[in-house]
């Protein structure tokens, strides 16, 4: 998956009735997670990638 023109690693883990999505930027080792219903895999993928992009942009601006 690409975030800001770079690759991102995504992992999904089922935790009971929920699904935890984790995205990692391999260059900066920044990691973010999001949890949702187990039947919302695609929505969680989009959410966690957007969250990773947000965190990377905040770090780039120094905020």
C-alpha cells in the first residue's frame, strides 16, 4: 500500500469480534493502529492508511 508515494506495511489481527489494523511506514518506523468490526476490513485499511498519512504529515511539520 502506498502512503504519500511510499510503501506502507499493513497487518490485520482478529481480536474477538473486532479487527485490529496496523500500518507501519518502513522508512520512519512510525506505526498506527485502528480497531473496528471484523467485517469492515476494507474500511479499516483506508482508515489506518489515512491515519498513517496524518501522523507522518504532523511529524514533517513539527507539530
